C-alpha cells in the first residue's frame, strides 16, 4: 500500500499503525537549523542558528517571545511555529507540568537538527560545569555547541546567531545583531578549543 493513501490528515492511521503526517514533521525538524538550551543555577540561555534559504534571502528568526520569562526556538517549520506560538500567547493555556519539571531537572537540552550529534557530544562533555557557570561561561558553552554543528565553510557571526537570556531578575531578552559581538568575542579569545576562528562581521 502506498503511504500517500494515509498521509492526508494528522488523525489518519496507516495499516502499519503509523501516522505519516507526524513522521514527515519529525523528519523536517531533523533537517532544520540547530537550537540549544542550557541553564545554570542562576541563568537560562537559548541559542539558535538562523536559517538562510538562499543567497538572496534574509535570515529567518528562530526565537519567539512568549512571555516575560518564556520563549521558544524553531527548528524548521517557521510558519507552523508562528501559528502555534500565537495560539499559546492568545489562549494563555496551562503548561504541561510534567514536561516543565522534566526540563528543569536537566542542565542542558538539545533541539534536533541535521547536525545534532556534534552539539550533543559537546554538551555531554561539559555539562557538569553548567550549574555553577556564570552568564558568559554559559553563553560560551552554547556558542561552542552551535559552532560544532556548522559546515566547514560556515562561521558564527552577528547575522546568523541568536541568543536569549533569562534569569530571575531579567525578563526574556533576545540578543542579536551588533549586540552579539561581545559574546562572539568570547570565542575569538579562545581559539585553542575551536578548529577555526569565529568570524566578526560588521555592517
């Protein structure tokens, strides 16, 4: 049987007990750009690589503000994510507590992409440092994880990188553009842990 007979709706099961629409969505996420979340005892940071669909296209933003202390990162399906984020904001629904507690108990979370393993390996190697890390150290670990997922001819710069920082005294803040330069400079000062230098791009 052809799977396209059963992939027209998210509620349609195939005879093999599969929902093809969900499988398609998961596969698309695997091909998306990387997003990494880390937390310490004082801070939580969310870092993402912006997606560039073509040389003449502009970068797509990957972080969406939900509330003063909450945001989400997009892996691939930007239009779907914006619809869902708008629904969350407008509906003001209850958070699934089990998922929230599970997330809070972990020092680092990985969001899938085509180069998941590289970032996962880095974070597993250094995750014991996260709880006591300062803000700059936490951001630096996240940038290293993002850097490890890049192709050989790509570099982190102020155009393709996004950082979000949250703590008990600071609301959800997205850092991008020229404001990123101070954080990218943290990597430039430690070239020993990088196989290639971080590019500084000025507008």
